[in-house]
C-alpha cells in the first residue's frame, strides 16, 4: 500500500468521525435511560388508558394523542421543544411544563420518567 493512500484513508476516516460528532443525530435527543425498562413502566403506570403506545401491550387508549413516532416530533404537547430533560420533567409533572395542560400527574418518579422518556424518544 502506498503511504499517501494510507494517509488519505486515515484522513477520510477521521473526517467521518468528526462529522458524526458534529451533526445532531436523532438519537442525541433521546434521554439516556433504560428504554426497555421504560417500555414496561408505561404499561405499569397505565399510560395506555389515554394513549396508544407502539410496542406496549394493551396501550391503545384514544382519549389522548397517540404516541406513535413520538421521537420524531419537535414539540411536546405542541408547545415546548422536545428535549430529553424537558420530556422527563413533562412525564413527572406535565403542568410544570405546560400550565393548564389536561394531562394529569401520574405519580411517576424522576428515575422512572427517565426510562420512559428513553423509550418514547426512541419511537420512530
Ligand atoms: C388521563 C389521560 C392521560 C394519561 C393516563 C396519560 N396522559 Fe399523556 N397526555 C394526555 C393528554 C390529554 C395529553 C395532551 C396534553 C396537551 O396537549 O396539553 C397528553 C400528552 C402526552 C405527551 C405529549 C404528546 C405529544 O404528542 O406532544 C406525552 C409524551 C405523554 N402524554 C406521555 C404520557 C405518559 C408517559 C403517561 C404515563 C405515565 C401518560 N402520558 C399518561 C393524557 C394522558
């Protein structure tokens, strides 16, 4: 292998690493929780009473918006930008994020909310 080919390959490889570091990937918006645990918690807290949630058994509620593809949405409740920390806060106490919202406080702990947010943020 000619040395310059080797060098250009390294250059190309490090350029793509840099690019990957700079471009915000959809995953970067996802909360750093345990999504699989979150999926189970969604069933446990019965979010499906109101919401339809893909991947969660019996979560087929139609009283509120479906959470299908929620990870692709830019806003929470159409009001605040969807960011992991805001989503966690929303799940713990919706009215603290959007005053007057009809989504009730579900008694979710901060830790559980983190895992639920990781699951919801990953819904494509
Ligand atoms: C009693 C019905 C009800 C239950 C139970 C409920 N929600 Fe909601 N949820 C709502 C309503 C109503 C909205 C819309 C609020 C608004 O627009 O202000 C909402 C909105 C949301 C949104 C924002 C959706 C969007 O597209 O912007 C998320 C995320 C969410 N709920 C998650 C949850 C989770 C997680 C649980 C369980 C811990 C849960 N909800 C339980 C009624 C409910």
